[in-house]
C-alpha cells in the first residue's frame, strides 16, 4: 500500500447504464491536502461518496489506512478517524450548537474531557458565541462552520469535505480557506470543490475529474493553465 | 444530566401525588387500567417521540407480554418468573424484529406497515388457535376466547398472596413512576441524546461514527419491553388475555393517545392515554352517541388546534408566560431543544 492513507484501485460506480466513476486509481499521502475538481457530472461527488461509504462501488477497491473499506458503512469509515462533511450542511437543526459539537466529541473522548474538547472545537471555528443557539436558526455560513466544528471535535487524521465553499459569501470563503489550511496541519484533507478561487487560496495538489475518470493531477497553477482542463470546463481549448 | 434528573424527580413527585389522590375521584379498578394504558403509551412515546420510530404495532408487544405472562403463569403457577418473562419475551421479539428492519435499512412508512402487519398476524393467528392442538405446556391458547383462569400477580415467593384491588392499583402506579424515571434517565444519558440525534439526522450521526442501526434496535427493544410490562400488568388486571389485544383498533388507539398527548415528551402520551381511555370508558356507559365518533372528533380538533399535542402546547404557553427577557444575544427557535423537551 506504499505510504498512501487513501487509495482506490479500479474504482467504478454505475447507476443503471450510466458510469459515474470509471476505473479510478487514486492515492493520497498522509497529511496531504488534495482538491478534486471537475465540471458538473464529472463524478467527483460520486467518487467522494464511494470513499465515505455512502455509496457502495460497483467494482474496484477502496483502502483507507490499510483497511479495505469498499463495502463498509459510513459509521465504520468514520470510526477509523475520518471526518466527513457532506455537500449540503448535515447538522442537527433541532439541537443547539453545543449539543451538535458534543455529539462529535463524545464518541472519541473520555467523559471528563468532552466539555473542554467541545469548547476548543467551537473556539477554533468561531462559533462559541452561538453555543446555545439552535442550529436551525443559523445562517448557511454559520451552519457550515458548525459542521466543520463537529468534524474537528472528533479529532480526525483524515478529513473529507464535499463542496465546503458552496453558498458562502466571498468573506466566508476567505475564512474557510484559513480554516482548511489550519485543519491540514494535523490531518490529510480531500476537498471536492467547484470554486477555483477558493482552491487557489488553499493551493495543494489538484486532481481533475472528467466523465468519471481522472483527467490529470498537478499543482493548481499548472492545472488551471492546462488546455485539457479549460476544454472540459469551458468546452473549448482556449 | 443531574439537572434533568432533578426535574424528572419533581415531575414524578407531582405525578405520585396525583396518582395517590385519584382514587378519591375514580375507582381503583378503572384507574389501574388507565395507568397500564399510560405505560403502554409511554412505550410508544419513547420510540416514536424520541427515536423517530413510528411503530404501528406497539399492540403486538403489549399482547405478547400478556400472552407470555398468561401461558407461563398456567405452567409455572407462581407469578414472579411469568412476570419477568412477560417483559423479556417482548424485548427479545422486538430486538429480532427491529434488527431485521433497521439492518435492512427500512424506515418511515415501510416500518409502520411491517409493524402493523406483524400485529395483525398475531391477531389472526391467536384467533385461529381454538383447537386442542394449540397448547403450550398445559396452557391452551383458546382462539377467539383467549386464555382465562391463570395465576394473577402474587407477592414474590408466595403464590397464595394475591395482589389485587387497591394494592394492585398502587403497584401499577409505582411501576409507571419507576418506568418513567428510568426512561428519563435513559434519555438524559449519552445513549438517549444520540437516539434523539438519530431521529434528527441519521446520516450525520453515522458520519460521526455511531452505528444508528444498533442503537435504533436497542431503543425499539426497550419500547417493546415496556409495552410487554404493560401487557403483563393488564393480563393480571383483566384475568384474561384475548386476541383483541393485538387488534387494529388497539394499535390505532396507542398512536392517537401519543398524538393527542404530545410527542417529544413522556408525560404527554401518558396523559393522552389516561384522558382518552377514561373518556372512552365514560362514553361507553351511554348509548346516545358512539364513543369512537367523539374520540375521532377529539383527534381531529387536537390535530387542527394543537398539532404538537396537549402537553407541549400547554408547556409552551407556560414558558411564554414565565420567560425572562433574553440577554445573551443567542438565537433560539420557538420551543426547546430535544434535550430540554425531554424534561417532561
């Protein structure tokens, strides 16, 4: 398995006659920050769901930290120390911010350390002032931060984020860039994202998806300058 | 958690006072049945109101508990072991049924249909057991006529010391209070909080590493055990068990009790059950109007005017009356968080 913490081999996902992910070989090293980009329908979110256990691949293998997780359920993947953020903020609207973050901290922390971990995670995502607010009453950006706070409270070594910048204002995206950079100091991070400015702000290696396959992998500037990427995004070569 | 249990104790003390003075107004024979129905409603209130599991077949565990007790009491004689079996068998049956449903990823309406079908299967089967070949040990199942003439509850170890009349009422009342406190403790514990979180957003809870299927199965089984306990107490009160315990009408009534009383609380379903069951009893003594029409009208009015149920609506009104101005700048929705709602 070399030094890869996430690896897929020939990963394929079909829905009826449509092949959303087509024979993808992917590899992520420890503490690496990787962005997955591609136009709508490129298969990146389906690929993300296959890694997290939300979808079971039609064929191929998924390996996380030496475990073959191809047929695992999301809770089993999460128990390996993987923090997962879905495309639409998946939070508990009827609970307070503190209760949301407690839920994440409780599973991985001894009872006497939960309160301090909750406080630390809320502080890091600047949601401490909202601790007693109902999550359902918060703005989209605040809900995104609550979800990230939950992920941090579970102290993951691998963080998988599906379109974390979706629906955020420019200021919120700038803050998110800082948060992701901060998270990547302690954990490997995979981000599925559309927003190229956001991707530039966090740099790292970029994997480009097109028609269910990996088109190329390189540094962000090289990817942006590549005519093949322009073609799949814009439908023309320059 | 300590604060929540203090609150639970306060509710239990108030309930104990009400239950202690109630015999001055209503006979203990009728009150006993109301308390048993309250416990049955509480079992559904727990799994539906806090676990989000809409079980149309809570009557199955109620009937199973009663039949288990009756069959075991005929075979064993002394009531202690039958009493425990009346709780254990519904727990195990609910565990097996729950595991099949939750590990099969069934939810919502499918879950409701399956639990209803299981209940009706029991109903059909028990109705067809009139022949002498349907016998468990020395207990004949009796078909439509059910099983009469078994040993009712006695003081543990002394089969001749029956518990009946007023003593039986106080026993069921204490049992209800104990079950209430245990359920409140469960809901205040991490298990209960996670169960409520699963009801809110199962995917998020799974993405945090919790096995929602196992937790839902356990919660469902606990609900089955409480319904089984109610069935056991009912069997000893009625001194007969019949297939009617598994009927569609019985299943529907439990759901109506919860809706009228108020989901998301424990006291709500208990109060809903006691009021509606008493109303049904009182209306049954006259012949001017059919009692199901009146109960149906109450359900419709309640759904239209108090969609959250009687207890949560009254609770919100009381909170509004006594609420202090909010000064910490936090934003709250009307109502309370699940953990706060669990206080009642």
